[in-house]
C-alpha cells in the first residue's frame, strides 16, 4: 500500500524541519516541470523520494532551456 503525503509532509521527508519552506518550493517546481505528479493534492512518498534522488543527480548540470554563450 502506498503512503500519500501532503506538500508539507513531503517537504519534511526530503528536508526535515530545517528550511521547510525551501523544500516546499522545490516540490512545487518539480510539479510545475512535470517531474512529480500529485493526485488530489497529495504525493506518493516513493515518488517524492525518487524525484529527489533524480534531481540530486542533476545538480550542477545546465538547465534544459538555459541559453549558453549569450
């Protein structure tokens, strides 16, 4: 059975209580970019952790739409 989390609960899973607002913004960006899909305003815990792992592996890389050399 899947564990479903609210935005705040999901943020606590990836960040803990420190910088909670920052983690919430990060999750909202993942939703906006299509990397994480909520269902009825909730997130599957496994999806949150998998998305965080995926995003951590991307750190330091240029963004897809970033213009380089201009």
